[in-house]
């Protein structure tokens, strides 16, 4: 049956469009969306235990059906468009936050390329400017937030939108610089190439690039508007920031975008600094039992990738349970006066280190 | 270019997903409470002025301009980092001169107080 489809479409469309479309469907509906829904529950549960309470526990055993109830509620809620809003922009804004966050997953490898030709690559595509594509796509979310805040024509939204735009572009600079230092070590912008470079070097890039990783992750937390950098939606001063006027499904999309961005930041951190889909110390023979030789190799690769991403997501939630919120001037100082000089120093040291060795 | 086709497919899937979820919400949503519910939120008062008629701090523009300068720098650094092995010492010195010029500007901006908020 597949052969006849292949003949009908021609190899270009078959391998370029149909196979990726199936992989995208699996990634989206088996991977990203369920992970996001249950990440929300996990966050509320973990925060609950951090604060010595139980968290959601009414809907289903251990609150396990809570996310489904939440989605149903958001779907049937009244979908307010304020009467003074700029309608088309108001509708467009949440889509601009979610869409790019999803599309980034196209270049993130959750597993190795196929061992033999015609096999299954465990990523949707591998382009030679993968990292640049991720940076470019991640930037589009800024438009979503500022358009959302602007088009609502409400004072809280406007201030929240401006704040989040200023915050996100401020932290994008040190984040970009931190990525440059990692690229110096990897010598490739392809995400698969970066993972392979770490295996070849025999060490996760987090060790030579500790400062770079630190800058990347702190900037990443700020980029995804999470605690302690959640000023754009600071309840105590801005009600809800840029999404004050949003309700129902459109609010849900903003929410989805924030969590998708958390996963993107974690996945890129894993790929760049923590060896992607390989087990810890992939060159040490004594640890080869961690490859679980009795299981299919692809499954093990996805398992290690997922374990590392979940560890990062836990750190995100841990941050939220631990740190108080920054003040806006402190936030700007940290970004412009600390992170940028540190990131430039990191580039200099990394380049010098590469030159000497 | 064949590598980029899946990205196009993904963009298409994302657009379809967004359209489907918004249309589903439109079919299922509550009818709503009428006019007062659609006023901009202002702690229960009817707003006297529109938000877009107000002015806001010039610092947001300043941050945006500074961002453009530094981000263009990043764009130059990306290909340099990938090709570093071939460029070797020459590339290293050249890029350090470029960064040094940028740092001079950065110090100037800092001393002029453009990085101070409030």
C-alpha cells in the first residue's frame, strides 16, 4: 500500500511531505500536547508539595483528570473580544506565540538519524542552520506578546506587553552570545551535528561551557516569562499583563505558548549542553548497561532525551516554588550590565581556549 | 532545499491546529453577558480614556534600539563561530577587534546612563 502511495506522490513529496506529516502528527499529539497538559498538573502538584499542601486532588485519582477538566472549561468559556480592541490583531496575537513554539520542534532531534538508508530518522528534519532557525523562530513570540498587549487597548495589557517585549529582547542578546560560544566548540549549527560533536569530544558541553550554559538557561527562563522573571504578568501590579483581556480558548493558546516555550528552552539546552539523546558518558564502556541493550535503540534514545528534558522542566517549577519575583529595574540591570559582559567574556575565553589547544 | 520542506509542512500543521482549536472554541463557547462585559478591564470603572491614547516611557524605544545593535552583532558571530577552525588566528584577532569596537560603544552607552532603568 505504501509503495503505491510512494509511486503516486513521487519520492520528493513522499519523503519530504508525507513522512514528516505523519511524524509531526505523532510528535504533536503523542508528544508535545500531552506533555504540556500534564506539565500543568505536575507544576500544580509539585508547587503544592513545596508549599506543604496537596495540590489538585478532586478530579480523578490523584487529580489526574484535572487537565482534561481545565481544557473543557477553557473551551466552553465566553471568548471576550473587548469592544475597543483591534480585532484582527487581537485574534492573531496568541497564534503568533504558539505557532513558532511548535514549529521549532521540527529541527530538534529526539533521537539519532536512521542507521541504514530508508530507515526512520528520529527528528523531523535536520537543516544545516538549525540553531539559527530556532533563534529566529523564538523571536517571533515577542511580536505575539506585544501585539496582544497593544491590540487589547487596555492599560494593563499595554504596559504588560511593553514590559514583556523589553524583557524578551534584553535577554535575547546574552542568550545569542551564549549560543555562539557553544557553536565555537561544536563547529556546526545543525542540531544533530552539535550532539554528535559532543559524543566525539567525549564530554557534555556543559562542562567546558558552564558559564555559557548558566547564561543560556537564566536568559531562557526570562525569555519564557517564568518565575523569577514573570514581570509581564505580575499579578500584584499588572493584573495579568499582556493577556489581561484574553479569555477562553485564546487565553489557553497564550498558556500553551508559555509551556511550549519552556519545553523548547529545555530541549535546546539538552541538545546543546547535555548530549541530546545519548546516555550520560556515551564513550565509557563500563556504563553501557545504561543503553538498555535489550530494548530498541530508538526507544532508548527518546527515553534519555525525555529524562533530560523533564529534569529541566522540574528545575523550572522548582524556581517558581523558590524565588521571589525580580523588580523591573533589577531585571534590566541583570540583563544588560551582568549577562552581556559575562557572555562576551565567555566567547573570548572559549575562542582563546580553542586557539591554544 | 528538500530539508526545508518538512518545516513548511510543520507550519501548515500548526496553522491548521490553531484554526481548528479556535473554531472549536467558537462553536462551543458561552454566549456571553453583553456590552459591559466587553469594556476594557479597569477594576470595575468605565475607562475615561483609551490605553492607546496614552504615552509611555521613552526607555522602551531605547532598549529596542540597543537590542538591534547587539543582535546584529550576534548575526555576525554565528558564522564566525562555525568557521572558527578554518579562520584560526586571523579570524580570532579580527573578531576580537570587532568586539572591542562594540565594547567601546557599550561602555559609552553605560556611562551615558542608557542602561539605567528609572
